C-alpha cells in the first residue's frame, strides 16, 4: 500500500510508492564524458578562469598559478552580480530589486577525475574549510541575506563541467525553501522550547531504521518523508546553528563522515549524479531585520547538508501539486547504504 508521509520541516507531503519499490540496481544511471580536454579548472589552466578570490596553495607559489589544493574564482557567467545595491521597489502588486549577489566556484581539487569520495580526508576537510571561510566573509556584506553552498555532480544534476567543484551564491533575500525551514524551526521551538532537528535526530538514532552512518559527532539518515530515492541528510549530533562556527577539528571529523556517506552512495548506486546543498544560518547578525524573526535562531535552527542522488525525473504531477513520488522507501534506501561494502 502506498503511503503519504509528511515532512514537518518543509511542511509538505511525499508519496512513498511502495508498490513501485526499486532497488539500487533498478535505476539507470546517465553517464558523462569525463575527458578533461581544455578543462579550465585543471592544473596549468589557471589563466583561463577569472582571477582567484582565495586559494589554499603552496606559499611559495603566486596567485593564479599552479601549486594550489583548493581554489575559489568568480563564476564566469554569474546568476547575480556583485556590483550595485538592491534598490528594492514595488509596482502595484509586483516587487522588484536589482539582481545583486555573489556567485563563486570552489574548485575542490587539481585532479580532474577524483570526486570528493575519492580524495583523502585531509583534502575533503580543506574543501569544507573553504566553504566556512567564504561564508564568513560574505556574511559581512550587509547587502546579502543568505549564502547557499551547493554541489552539482554530473550533467543531469546541472553540472556544466565534470571537474570536481562546488558553487556558492549569496542572495539579497532568504530563499523560500530555507525560509520555510527557518519558520518551522522557530515555530517548533516556540511551542516546545526544543530544536526540531535535534528532536528528529534523537528519534532517528533511537529507531535506527533510516540511519545511514553515525559517529560521535555526526549522523546521516534518509529522511522519513524523502522526496527522492536514497536522499540523505547529514547533520551534527550536538546542536549547532551555524556551519561557520566549526573549528578545524570538527571540520576534519565532518570530512571523514561526509566522505563515508558519499562513498556509500557511490558504491550502492554505481556512482550516480547528485546534488548537495548546505543549509546554514542566514546572516542573522545584520541589521535592520524583522523584529523577533531570528530572536531564537541560535537555539531553534540546526545546520545540515542535504544530498540528493539524481535517479528519477520530476514530472507534471510533481510540478502541478508540489507532491513528490519516491519509489524507494527510505528504510530500504538506508539499509542498502548501510550494508554496502566500501
């Protein structure tokens, strides 16, 4: 019997189509041509990208040359422009503002054919440290309300280049998806004086049927109302509202946990395309802000990473209703991911 499951954070319903239940081997994976050719992100091609914003590199080397481990450059074709002011305005029922923001590319490794799952833990930690640095830097810009770090891996997940990289976009408004999560977290805390994510983590650890990996510091699970097959959420076990507050020791621990989860996805699903998105606190320290809107954010919000393998297509029913149809129960998905040998 199919089930309708409710997501208490996004306040949406998901159809878990148990009668369509699919195993990892049932999904057809779209393959990319990974030839490096004239890849602008590879060693020796630094001059083909915009000048780097920041890099972890050998101190004996010059910017925009070889010798780097992680490199950040402006996106050559940015969705939003760094120059200017929002200039918010209204025309009748329609609001508008200038398309200001920041759009950066985090080139994760000089190695064209090594994904995060293939890198040493120390190199994955450098990528996470760069996320933290760029978030903290851009949160100081009073024009920006939210900074999203995300990763598109594979052309069917939206990647235009196969070289391992992430992106970062800073926006002058809080995106709707994040705003709903923030409101759910605030409302839950107002009612129960507890973090909704901490409550979910405690329940998932107790039931364990949807847990993919857990250690002393981090836990990953397939959400109860997963939108997509093998969707995974990763979060710190101890309450933390802001990814930017992690020190290097915790970053290393997260790198180890994240790499394990990505390896489990890679080996279970035959190296699928995927997206991941880091949902951390907005720039809550900036003013002006709506009175009371983020008054409890340090105790009600919990940063997390959402990992979405791209195994199914979103079609008319999903777009028309806001429902998602997931043919793999999250309990089955978590079991497959737990049991795979890596």
